[in-house]
């Protein structure tokens, strides 16, 4: 099956620093999504990307859908303690009437004061 | 609007027993998905409903898992009989369309002992 390689696996940064994480795939996707998961909660959608080359921002978050449709990155600027969590990329593949998300392995972010 | 609701939030059962998980999607969302995260690994697709029809159940691990969505509203996922390797967090998600708007529930943490 399809696999998404997400890196880095974990990051320990200081408050105020910028963060960058990315996902690459051997296959193309119709849509790229970035989620954040906190303990005891389900993944919460941060940013959705629908077109190759698209660059989208949501507050301090910026994400891009790669031109090849096989990769995406997420940047977080000026990190704050509440950014702590696990960030997942997910690619959406639609085939006929069916669709599914393929998730990356996640990037665990820790922010220190 | 109410989000995706999953019940129970936690379940501890003995090997060989039966467990039924329930998901109530966002009202009006025809697309309903089940995913699970086992032992800290990536979140993996189980199956996709459009209304009451199964569009893709390629991710179902074996015939001990049965998903239903009678009437196209809520869905249940039954595991019978449960095995130790079924432990993990089971997430349900719903979407208005197949390429956007995926909203996840908080998940059901299943522990098989």
C-alpha cells in the first residue's frame, strides 16, 4: 500500500523558534491535509491543500502542496507552548466513489520555555 | 454544529469477548470513515461508507471486524472475538465530500487483555 514518510519523527524546540516538517510519498494524492493530535483527542484539521503548488496559511501555520503532488510541508512560526502535540500529514486519494486518507507516521513536537 | 461523537471513549475487554464501538457523524455528512492507530504506529484506514453503502473496506484487518451503517446515520464497528493485537485507538471521521472537510471524533481506546 501507499506509504507517507514524515520527518522529523520528533522535535524539541524553544518557544519562539520556527518549526518545519514534511511528508513525501511514492504516489500522488488529490489532497493533502495536516492534522494535530493532542492526548485523548482525535486529529484536528489544521490546513487543507487541494491544488498542486498551493501555499496556504492559517495564522502561524503555513503549508504547501508539492508540485509533483507527492509531497507537502508544514511550517509553524514563532512556536508557543500550546503547539505541543503530534502533527500528522495525510494524503487523500479518491478512486471512483471511494476515498481514504493515508497518514504519515507523525511528528511529535515539544516546546520548552 | 455538533462534531463527530464516538462511544465509548474507553473499553477494556478480555480476549475472546465482543466489543461494539459506535460513531455518530456530523449531521448531513454522507461519508463516514473508520481508522485505527495501533501501538503508537500511524493511523490506518479501515473502511469508508457513503450513506449506508460500504465504498471501500480494504483496510479491515480480518473477518472478526464488522462495520455497519444502517440508515446511513450512525455507524457501529464490532470486533468479535477480540484479540490482543486489536488494542489501539479507533477513530471515526466524517466528511461532506470525499476530498475535504474530514472531521475526526475523539476516538475509542480499546484495550484487550
